C-alpha cells in the first residue's frame, strides 16, 4: 500500500481523462466493449474479491493525498522568511536609521500588508485541500462476485462496477455503461450551473473537454436525477478532482527547457538562452516579482522601489555630509554666505 501511495505522490502531471492505467485511448473515447476488455471488468459479476484486493495493493486507496497538512505557523514563517520581506525589513531599518521616518513608516505598512495578504491566501489554499477531501462519499455501492455490496469509498478500485442513484456523491471517475434519466451536478469541476444529462452509449473525441464528456461522471460530483452503472477508470489523485488537488500544491518547473528541432537537436545558443531564462526566473522568484498573485507581484515591485529609494536616500545623505565635512575642513563656513575660502595670512 505504501508503494502505491509513493507512486501517486511522484506523479507530477495529469492528463485530463486519463485512467489509472494507460489504455489505448482515453475512456470517454472508447466504446463500452473496448473499455471492459482493456480494464478487465465484468458487467455481470464485477470484480472478484481477490482481484479487488490485488488492485487495491497495486493502485492504492481511493483517496486524495493528505499532504503535509495545514500549519499556520509554517505559513507565517514562509511569509516572513522570503526575499521580498527581508529586503523590505532591510529598507525599513535603513530608513529609520537615517531618520527617514515617513519612508520607514510606509515600508512598515507594506511589510504588514504583504505578510497579511500572503498568509491568508496561502492558508485558504491549504484549507481548500481539506474541503476537497470532505466532499468525497464515505461509501460506495459496487458489484463484486456477482453481489451488490457497500464498501468504504477508499477501497474502491480501478475496474470496479459501481451503481449510482439520485442523491449519491460519485466516489471516483467512472465511465458509464448504463443510464436511466441520469443527471449530475458538476459545478465543482466544470463551473456548469445546471445539471448535466448523461448518456452511456456515446463516445467522444480525445480532446473533448471534461464538461462535454457525457459518458463520464466525476468523483465528488452529485447525482441529481435518475440512476446508472459504470466502471471505475480513475481513483484517488488520478481523478479530475485529484488533478485539482495536485495543482493547488504543485510548483512550476524551475528549469527552462531547451528549444529543439524536430529531430531533437539544438544549437548551442539555445542552451545559452535556456540557461539565461532559468537564471532570470530564479532571480525573479527570489525577489518575488514573477510568483504569487498579481497583487503580491505588485507589492514585490513596490518593495524593490522603496528599497531603492531608501538606499538612494542613504547615499545622498552620506554624500551631503561628506561634502559638508570637506567644506568645514578646507573652507570657512559662513551661515549667511555658505562656504568661502579662508584668507591666507
């Protein structure tokens, strides 16, 4: 079981509509007969208990990855211990150190605003994961060994024959094989405000969007009318709702890919280009100007501007006092006429 979970955690990308196991095509593009043959499912008796157990070991439990959980303290530390905030704190210290209290006050306000906005946005994203997990149904009705039984949703496996009816929450991504006036609410996934009427016998092009795959019902959506049966093709993090969970915690690639020709070769300047872009991305991430929400990026740019102003003010003041000291040393200083040369003798 642990190996299966580790395998799911290692998945970094998800093709919409993909099954736990690669098939000749995406499930919504296969006929019922093709799907049953490739998955190894049976419309009469379903999976055997031993086969279900073996698949559970192979693919893991049907649940969203728990992840590290929500830690407000860690989120707060991440908001403070980042380049932009540290730059702001340094700028604030410089401003107060040279007596620029207005600039220091503005920078302090920006620091507080940035930490507050970043904390609540990241905290909300982490809580969303818990919300997604809470939407799953605790049990599912399946056919195994020719009998209709109820099993915990986490024990549902790839190839199970599932029965659904009005009021049910869909326990996994399912390719329908039989429907009777079946409508489902998929607003969570597709944003469609109205229930979607399903049909089992149709097939659709591979690039058909999730909202138009009428022979598919998705995990965490609900049945608003009718009933139906279908074969599970994706469980856990391999479902569409699982891909949303993955996207919430995933990080963009930190390395730019080299642009290559159709034969796979690339000219030397392409490697230089990729390296330069990667370095630029690193600097941008470090300074916070190309990550986060648009508001956070604007705050990062404002922080850099304020930092520049503070450093500029510091050096201007040093230059002023250096000139003043030089004037006092080499010239006479007159309050009315300013600096004048001392008379010799």
